C-alpha cells in the first residue's frame, strides 16, 4: 500500500527541536505530483508551509519546520489532528492526506474486531523506559543524553496510542516520595505517583486497556520486603483499576472489558507474582543488543519469523539500538535521540509491510516519530506454512461453507489472520479438499465438534480392566521442592497439546508442591513409570474466566503442554458431544481414574466404575443448595479420593464420548451411597474449541 505520513524528529540541536519530517512509502509519483506540509492556524485555515517532489518511491525529507509543543494537559480524549497535515497532491486533486493525530480510543473503536482476541494476538504500540521523558528538550547533559528515552509524558504517550508501558522503579526511603522512576541507578526521572496519576486519568476518561510492567528495580531493593511494600503501594493506588491475575494471559479483551478493570500490572519478580495474586508475569522483552540498523533488522527478522505457539505470554520486540561502554566513550552512536532517529522510520516501514501479521508488542524510544496506530494492523496472526492469509472471498473452502451457512462462528474466528480496514482475512489452504478439516466424521447419531477427527478410539475390546482400555485419561503431576512428583487428580486428553481437567485440580495450592506435568499412557502407578507412559511438562493453565472456587461454578480448566503427546495404543484423544445431543437421566456411563473407592482400599491400577446419570433434583438432596450441580451420577461404589478431574465417558458404537469431569463428591467418611457431581463438559464445548 502507498503510505505518507509525518514524523517528529527526536533529535535536538541548538537551533532545532521537534523538527517535522515527511515520509513516503511505495508511492508512484507522476509528473506534476508533490507532497506538501500544511499548518492549521487558529482560525482553522490550512496554509502550505513546505513542499517536496519525491525522486524515489520511498523516502523521507527534513522540512526545517519546528513543530509546536503541545503538552498532554492541552490534549483531549477525542481523536484529533494536531495542527499539521501532509498531502499527496496531483494537478487535479488531493490523492492522499494524513495528519499528525492522537489515538486515545483506538481499542474501543475496534472493539467488535478486538473483543474475541487475546493480548498475544494484537499489535500493541509500546514504549521502553516509558517514564524517562523530557517534554521540552531542556534536559541536556551527558547522563541525560544517554538516559532520556521519550518526548512525551505518560498521559501524552497513552493519548497518542501507546498501550504498553515499561516502568523502571527505584526505592528512595530517605526522601518524601520514596518511589521514583529510574533509567539505571544514576538517572532519576519523575515520581512513581506522577506516573500513577496520569495512568488513572487516562483510564478514567477512556475505555482502553493498558499493560504496565514494573521492572528492573535499579536501586533500593535489597530485601524481598521492599518488593512487598511497592506492591502494596501499587495495589492501594490502583485498587479500583487493576485486573487480578486470576485469569492468565489467555483472557480475551471482551472478558477484560466485562470485568470493568482495564489495567494489567506486570511485575519482574516471580516470587512476588506467585505470592501476590494481583501481579501478572511481565511481558517477555526480546532484546537484540545491536548497534546498527542492519543488525536490528536481523534481530527483528529472527524473532518475527520464529515459532511462538508454545506460550501465551505477550512479547515485546525491543525495536531500538543499544549502546556499550566503547560506543559511549567514543560517542559513536551519540545520544538515545540520535539512535532512535536512525531506526524508527525503518521500524515503522518494517512493521507496516513485512511483519504486519506476526507482531505483538513493539516498544521504541520516542512516541511521536511514527503514526502509532495507522501503521499497526489489528489481529496479527502468522498462518502455518501451508496456508495463505487472504480475504474470505478469495478462499474457496471458507467462502463455500459460509454460503451454505455451514461454518460455525468459532471456527471462522480461529481462521482469521488479519484485517484490512474492517475486512477480515483468513488462513486459507487453497486445496479444496481441505473442506474436510472443518468437519468431522459422524458415528451413529453423535457428531464430533473436535479439532481431532479420529477421536474416542480404544484398541482394547471387551469389558476387561487392562492397559490401553481407556487411553484418554491423564494424571496431573505436582512437584515438590525436593523433586518428588505426586498425582492427586486427573484429566482427559483433548488433543496433542491440551488436557482438560477441573479448575480445582489445576489451581490446587500447596506450600511444598507446584503444578508441573502430566502423565499419559499410564495404567499401573506401582510401576514407575509404565513402559508406555509419557511425562510432559505443562506450559500454562487456561482457567474458565468465571470459575468460583467456593461453589465449584464453572470448575473447568485446560492445561497447555510444552510438547506434543505422541498418540499410541495407550494415549488417545477423547471425543466431545455436540451441543444438540442430550444427556438423559438414567443414561449409563463409565468413570475412569486412579484413587480410592469408598468400599475398597486405594488401588495402584487404573479403575473404571459404572455409573448412572441421575436428575439434578435428586442430586441436590445430598448437597448444599449453593453448590454447582451440573451433572450427577450414582453407582454401585463411590469415588472418594484421587478422582478429581477424572472423565465420565459414554460409549456409542466403538467410540467414547466425554460427558463430564469429576468436580466433587464423597469424602470417604460417608456410609451412604452419595452421588458424584461432574462438570457438564457439553456446556463448555464452545469455550473449549475457542481456546484449544
């Protein structure tokens, strides 16, 4: 696409500050064409103040015009052009026009597009060392030249479109304000209270979502208690603004908006993150430690083309040069403003053309030297190598399914790889035979709304308890500080990377044990391990956003694995019921897992127990009325220990379907045949498929 725009140069000299530069990219200049810079006066009249005739398709031109400084106190929370415009003029018309403008509400304005997406799927503008700013260019010293990273204060950055802030905090217990922002131990900028007040003002006046990472702690953090004091201060100051870390990075923007808390605070100390539930893990910074534009390109190329499917933690490409002692001593890169000026136009062009569908967060020095939002597309997903990102109407498979109203909405969302304006693009395999990948086979009357077409298969036939009879079950492992692993609960295999279990299992807390891994292909726990078992570490948890631990409401979670399960006779994915199938009272089912049954000792071998579905009304006679009772069963025996998360299966023909996962039940002290209460997995089919 052709693009023109305005840059505010970050460089400063004795005679020039905030010089306006015009840039153009991929423009086809014809005889008589020109690019003109216009200034709007106080009466609203635009006057041409500079003209250039490009002699190449892409380039930039310094104008000598110095932009008027507009403090954040004079900016509004409505998108607005700020005095200057650039126009591509022909003999007869204005071919293209862009202005230097604010972007205070760009997320809200794109809410219908952004809402279903996760933070990792969105291109977020960010700044590095966000609080180290000099708005009017008056801080001039050797130290400040190598410390100042921004031209706008925090509020100004946010109003111009930045949504990721990188804040470095120092602790000064002997000063009136004890928390300050720093660039290293030697440069102190503004108080943390100043930053907090500006972030709160922005959130009070918009519906935007902001990520603020607290990092580095260059001075005054000698003890862990110093970190706890800072977190308590942040929690108190932002008590009506921050979103607790109960949901994980897999949360969608719609879910964040629905909670009404739109500030995510990251903290660069995992001991604090693990003990303070309001702090999130920080965004992953991807530094290149490079000294030239060419080296920066190679660094960004490497990270933007690498496989990042294994983690949901957002990442920030640190798109800037870094200096070292030799370069500082010999002044080779000059100051940070000069370093930013060397690369920022290139960064803008790279991310608007080459990497527009792979980027997540891009953090830079200086904010106004690029058209922050206009450069950045929305929903930037890298298609697999065998697929092409194209408009829906250019993809025969998807357009044909849509024409017959046969494409479920969650499948369509999964296929989206980007937008041009508001037109969606999809990852498309141009082979028409790929239509099969959107549909799964039928087995009798049961459809399979799964990502795996060949599911629910057992290769051991008959009613016998033997290895491989129920290859769908996984054991959930918790590792102690000494390396011992215990398996107190279970789950079920959805696909090669995902295990379904209860949230009460996945989020179980212990002072000595932490969630660690899953074991699939296991049968006899006394044989350590079985020759057919696979132990795989867990990457992260996807908890249902509305889980309530006290009532077991929405007690469901998924575990994303670090590497794939190898399907064997003892490890297979289960099938899910479609939404239009009915689970009827009296229906026979099978519970599979390890643990203790009420009428026997704990068994070392995988056990199955025949169960019968009972009505919710009958089930509630045994339990507190406030507890969730989605699906209940009763059998000849009662699972009472170690079966949390175990699957309840139904067999149709030769295929097993998942009805539920065990949520709660008998505590082994009862003499009655108490019902077992399950999560009704069918209710969560859409959520599972959208997050798988």
